């Protein structure tokens, strides 16, 4: 399995590609806003994070780009945010169940309600996963997703013990979402794109100022809103399934704007991290095992698809081309996850 792709730290020269992907990603993709100033700041923060220039590592954000090393094309991106909700609130709705009962009326039933929470303070967030259509296939989507967990394994103490992934909810091509139209608009008096933009560009104080402070009974919402609570965008279904495969679970917490699901997992129980191991690299013509290999260094992190063979307990034989993608040499160690 020869693949020309490598995941590498984003560079300032990637700005044009990042801006293009922000446009292509469509409405509701908050982590890729169509705003040049925000995108430049995020690139700068990622460069500083990889360079170890963050005074508080828990505020670091690591943005990676998928590059075709044969053509130089950028095919996608993904990111890891060390800690959310630290400098500004990270609001969500938790779905709670209220038991209703009356002996006199001979009634007993449950009702769901939404309550505003800020419970993920210090959690690590994986996100910003976008893969251009022309680059999809042959395991590249898995590389985008799984390289984030291998990156976290290089310096686990810098990342939260809990990890979340926020999936885009049901949003139309025009930027309209039933959940927002039936609920959020009533309190914010603005369109979904306006609220989404404010969320990406401010400290979210406007949410605390305008959001209802009391539980919202789900049964009081129109059908079209109830039906999309906890559902992800059609484009996000493969990502949802891959998150479940990794061990993430939906624990009834949703985005306050589009109602999309927020998945959760314990950092040390994520499948890719658990199944990966450090192995010494050898060069040779060997096949039989496929997976992902990554440098075990945060500062010069790189990851790529790999094919080869396990030798003994601690060595892995693969091609010289693979070592070149990782910028490693024979005898160096890499963190390797292999398909079972």
C-alpha cells in the first residue's frame, strides 16, 4: 500500500489552502470559519504550539495538513486543541430526563429537557477534520483522524484526561438549521451564520447574556427541531462511526446552535492510542501489515500510512520511502498502529 500522503504541522505558507478549505467546508463548520484574520491567528497559534512557544501548554492548538508529497497539494486538515473552556466558556446543552408522576391523575411518564452547561473545562478537543473529495479513499480519512491520537501520545501530560469531538449538526447548504430556527433564533434574534461567526470570533459572553437560564422542555419544540437533536450532518456520518470505533460515546450533550452530538472518550482508552507501540524501523521489502506510523515527537510531528512486516517484538520493516516521509532513518523509532 503505497500512499503519497503525509500529515505534517501546518505552516504559515498553508494559508491559501486553509482559506480554500474553509470555503469548501460549508456553513456550520465553526472550526474553519471563512475569516482571514481568524485563520491567520489559528495558523500562528499552531506554529507556536508545535515550536513549544506556548507559556501554557494546555492552551495549545495543533493544526495538521494532509500533503501529497508527490504533487505538493494540500488535501485536508485536522487538529487537536489541548484544553477547551479555559479562557472562555464552552457552552453546550445537556439532555436530562425528568420523571413526571401523579398518583391522583394516574400518570407516570418521562420528559426530556435541555439545560445549558459549561462542563468540559480542560477537556481536549479533536476536530477541524476536513478532507477534500478528490483526495478521499485508500485510508486517507483514517489517517486524518487517527494521527491526532498518535500526536497526543507523544506528550500525554499536555492533554486532558477526557477528550471530546464536536460533530456538525443538521445544516442546509444555505446555512439554515431547524434546531436554531426553532430555538436559538428566539433568544438571540439573529441568523445561524451570525451566531456561528460570533461563537468563532468572541469569548462567548454573548451566549451567557442571551441564552435561557432555565431548562427547555424538548416536547415543547416543533417536530423539525426535535428530530435533529443529537444528529450529525450527512457529511459527518463516517466521522461519527470512526469515533465510535475509537471508543467515543454520545452522552447526551449537544451543540447549542445546531443540536449536533458531542462525543466523549477517556484519553488513555482511545483505541488508536491503546493499540499503538514504539517500534524500531528497518528498511526492506516486506508486506503483510498495514497501518499508520508517526514520529514520537511533538515538535516535528509527522504521520503517514505504512505497510511492512513486524520483526520480533520491537522492530518494523518498511520501505525507505516511508522513512523519507517521516524524515527518519534506519534504527529510529516511530509510534506505529497496525490494523488487526
